[in-house]
């Protein structure tokens, strides 16, 4: 999939704010759900995987089971939220002996077990949000005494919330990471500061009635979505509130990727 692509630095395979975050992924759901929600801690869109059985609710990349990633960058990084429930993820790699190996990390396992084709290990997560760095080159060497060649497949199981999944060429300090690869926990700012920013978004000659409705929407949802998405939604909200539900079709076309639960929260 990426084998013939020049690879250096960072290579992202999932971003929860993307218009189609699961474009590269297959998904399986039984007695659970996979959907985007707004996380209360970071006040932004994340992908949530919930299932009563972790083995039957998961996403896997690539989408096509006959294809492989072909990613040679040695570090897999997951920005995930610990939901206090069972969670596991798995990565399949190819080593320099031409053997496919799987590494599975789980937060409910206490010991590491190495078998010829699979290595299972414990995963320790802090409460709330985590940046999990999995060094495939290091684990391949330590578990099998061989060298990592490339990552073939990634599988993420319930139960977790995901912000981003990416590969990189080395361990990066927080201040070295590009802004879009960081997890920003929101800093709560005084209401008056938020109001100043919102007031600056008022358009010249905007109808006072429309601005009153739009401002209320912006103030309520200011920290939930990126500014450009919020502005677009605020315009739609004004149309719906002042000119009728007929405009909701226009709203859904513009923000069809957000999902019903997010729309209900924003427009409630």
C-alpha cells in the first residue's frame, strides 16, 4: 500500500478530525459501536470503539485484507483514551527472515509470551489520554532476534477512543512533534476572552438578529470544533433557527461526516 511511497518523518493512517477517518480501514462491530463523538476532555471529535467482546469489535488497516501496509518506519504511535475497560491492539510485521510476526498488546494481560508467530504482552495505560509508542524494530529484535523490515497490518480493538494513529522514523520529544500530531488538552479561558474572539468573527453589516443567534451558537460550542467548521455550522444554525427546518438538508450536506450524535449535541 505504501511500499512504493517515499517514507520519512511521519505517516498517518488515522486522524479523527479527517473528513473520512476510516477511509483506509475495515471495521467489524458486534454488540457495540464504532462512531465519532465529542470527547469531553479535549472537546473535539474522536473515534470511539465500544464492544461487549473485544474480539468482535475492531478496525483493521488496510481495508483490503489481501493488501499490506508496507510501512518501513519503525515506530507505531497511538493517541488513545483509556476508558477503564478491556482494550487491545495488534500489529503484524515482516522481519528479515521473511517471516510474518504479530505483536499484541493488551491492558488485561500481566505477562509477556513469545511464540513463533505471535508475541503477546501487557499494556500499561494512564487514566484518560495516552500516547502509546510501540517500537517495532526493538520488539522484533528482543522477541525473535531478527530485524524489522516493514509493518504489514494494524488492528485496533474495543474499548478505546482514538485521536490519531501514525508511524514515525524515531522517538520525538513533545516540542519536536508537528502541531497536527500533538494532542492538545484545552486550556479553559475566561468567558470574556472567548466572547472577544467570537465578537471578532462578526461580519460587516451582519443582520443584528442573525448575529444574536449566531453568537449564541458560537459561544456555546466555541471549544468543541475547529474554528472553520464552527463558522460553517453557525451559518447553518442561523438558517435553521430563523428560517425553518427546510434548511436542515443544507446543513447535513455540509457536515454529513459529523454524524447524528454530534449534530444533535451542537444543535440542541
